[in-house]
């Protein structure tokens, strides 16, 4: 069978070459350049079809082509040929920005890559950086992990929180990131992921479930398990107002992209709209019959509001009509999260508790065969839009086995060509749209399941485990190369002298205290000096004390008042003020320099001793995407498509 397929492919290739030579041999005026170009591309695609099945995410060519040929809409929009389902049209593929009204081309049905940490934990949050170069994930143990946005390899990891990360949000100015955790803490981060502020927004036992910035980034709002929403001043981190009205845990919150309007969802099945200036609840939207898991304003125009709940449905509300216009059905389990496409407003994706990911097109009902179409009419087209039932919309595409367990978070790349998902199965996965002519992605194990894919011969369980092991080994290598030893224990400074005891300054004890050595516990000061002489004591009393044994005999006296020094002891190097005035040390006496006056020890910097650095190795700045890619190629570890 393989030989027949190879012979057929060879015959097709030969036919293409013959046809191409015939066209080239024609007179120059009659050359069909487009046909020649297309056949060349088709020949290359057929010859190297196995090498083009890998994770290709280089969007540069499509963006450059669109920027070169685009025109204003009133001039026709552009001269680019329409894409067709053939590998030769890969060169004509366009970014989602070129077709904002054609959302069907952006449905991510193909798996690009699965990323796993060395120490695996559930992924609660996934968030692309504003420029799209990296993906940030937050785990159930409080770790931040950064993945490369093109090669999907590991870049760095850090312990951001002491408990599970619950939410993250970028400011609209792309200058700040805020994150929340299980214990009610909100942290401020710079784009370099330096933590600059910590705010105890809610109680220790009240998790902050969601965050959102105001349109001008001057304030942010939090939703917590204590049933409240809180608005904070971002610059000062001070609480400004508390919004109360929910009767159960507040699970989600969002701020309108351009207006002073808040939306929140709670465990009490209600969706509420708020005025952030007065803290008053404007209205309550009913329609769901279970916990509200996610609420999100449409990011481009802000006229629509999407809500998802654990009743297996999602709803689209029109804020101009203040009612639901679409009912999204198709999830077989609770909906845990949702995300709007950043460019095409009619595309909405949801993640379910059963591990599935559904993509909905709001302008296409996609009614299954045999189902009544009476509810497939949008309210806008009915005679009475205010009282017409909501339009029922079914998924345009479903990845039923996208994850093994619940999908907690999904997020779109800013350009809209990649969807990232984080799950309770501890994996972070990247999905993209199929290229023209690709159909294998619709019959993989993520669409059919392991058993069905193995039965149809499109997936081998042993081969899948082997590939999984290879991926894990690759991730371990990437993590070993990229990690900066951020958790190394602090090195103790080993210095002579008594730990924690200040050295005298200029022979006196009333000067400024000397610097303490880092990470060494202070010891209480010694008791005050005892009297050195016996002047004033009655000699008879002293004799009686000696006879009775209550006073030990005095030590033997030496001529200089001190015991003789050890051999080769140099007293000339002692700092001034350490010996009694007028004391002359004997010849041949040497002492090592006291702590604080020596030039340095091997491996210990003098500045580190004073500042308490203790030899901690700090995390270096994050490399750029181009530098990371060049470094991987230089090492020969750039992932080869399988």
C-alpha cells in the first residue's frame, strides 16, 4: 500500500514537472506566471509534505503580504487572491486582521504543541504578554512560567505567590501586570516580572477570583469569595469602595473597555452591572440556573456581554437592549471559562469541565440536522425584538478531547492566530487554524479520542507515549538551559570572631555599632565589666574568705600584668585603641587582623557582606524572542517537526 501511494505521488510530481516545462517553453509574452508560480509551490508542497506537518507559527510572511497589498475598504480592500483548500495556497494565507468579518478562517482546530513543566501542577491561568512574544501561565502552587510564543519552549519560571494563582490582568498601557492568589493578596509586576508591591485586598481565607483594570489604568477591581467587589486606586494601592449586593461568592468581574461600567457574576446565579463611581448596582441579569463562571465584555466595540455558567450554557447580552440575544449550546458539561477573539467579534471560544473546547460563530447558528430551526432566528430580524426569544447557536467546531480534565483558562494571541489553553491535566496547549489543504488535524486523538483514533489507525498508543516522553525530555532540557537557579540557598559568610558581636570602634564602646554579618543571629551583649582590683577591701576579711574557701585563689602574677604571648605573635598590627594605653607588646608577637579590617575572603565580596546579599544569584533579564530563537538554533536544539 505504501509503495502504491509512493508511485502515485511520484507520477503526480512527474506530471507537474512536465506541465511546468511545457509552460516555460512557450513564448515570453504568453507565459502564465501565476500558473507557474502556483505549480512550483504545489510541487514543493507535495515533495515536502511530511516536513510541513510540524508546529509552524511564523506569521511574518502573512503579515508582510497583507501589509504590502492591502488597500482601504472603499477601494476594494486588496488584490490578494482568495484562499482555496490546497497546499499551494499556503502562501496566500492572511492574518485575521485582513478579514475581520470572516471569522470562520480563524477557528483554531489544529494542535500545535503541548508544554509541560518539570514539576507538573494544574494550570489555573494562561495569559499572553501584550506583544505576543511569550505566554504566561500561573499554577496551583503559585508559580509563573513563561513559554516562547513561536517555538513554545520553556524560558523561565519563578515563585510568584505563596498559594494558587487565581487571576492575572495586563494594564491597557501594557506597563503593568497584576495577579491574585488564594489568600486574598494582589501583587504588582513590571513587564520584566519584578514584583514591586503587595496588597492584601481581601481576607486571608477569601480568594481573589478575578481582576480587571479600568480603561485609563488608574484603578482596578477585584472579585472575591467574601461576596464583595472592591475598587482600588492603582498608584497607591488603597481601597476606594466596596460593592456589595451578591448573596454568595463573587466568581468573576470585568471592566468595560471604554466606559465606567462593571459586570460581575456570582455563585448566586446572578449577573450584575455596576456603576464604579457610586458603587450602585444598575441592574441584575437573570437567565442562568447555576454558578456564573465567567463574564466578559466584547473588547472591540463593547456593545456585547458574554456570560458563561455551570448550567452548560453561555449567553450573549446586548447592552443596548439590556437582554440576551444569543443562547450558546453544545457543551456537554459545565463551562469553566470563555474568551472573545481579539479581532473578529463574532468568534467566541469556551472551555468546559470535561476538557472540551468549543468555538461559536455568532452569525452562524449551525443548527444540527433534525433539530427545529424555530429558535435560529436572531431577535434583530423578528417583528418584536424586545420580546423575541434568544437565538440558539451551536458550535461551529468542537475539540471534544482537547484536555483530559477541566479547562480552567483560555486566551487568544493578540494577533488572533493562536489560542492557548490551561487545564487541570497540568498541560498548556497551543491551538491554531489549519492551513489550506490540511485535513489530518480533524481526525487526531483530540477530536476522536484515544480509543477511536487508535481503532482508525491515526494514532498509536505506544507511539504516542514515545512522543510524549520525547516532548517531556525536550521540556526538561529547555528548562535546564533556561532556569537561572532562582531558588539557591543563601550562602553564609564564614568570618572569624564571635557571630553577632560588634567589634569596638577606636577602642571605645560608645561609638556607632559595627555592621552585623548577614544571616547570623545576634547574641546578647556580655555582662558589664567586673571590678579589676581589690582596693578598699579589709585585709582581715580577705584572709577569712581565703581560709573558708569562698574565694578562689588569684591567678599567678606576671611582670607585665598579662600572661606571656605565644611564640611569633606580632602585636604591631593590632588596630589602635584595642590595648590599654601605654602597653608595649613584647617582641615576636603576631595577631591575625580582627573582623571588619581585612581586605576580603575568597569568593566573598566586601560589598555583599555589608548589604546582606549573601551570594544570592539573581534572575537575569528576559532575552528577546530573536535572541532566544538564535540561541536555540546555535545549540542545535531547535525542535524538528515530526
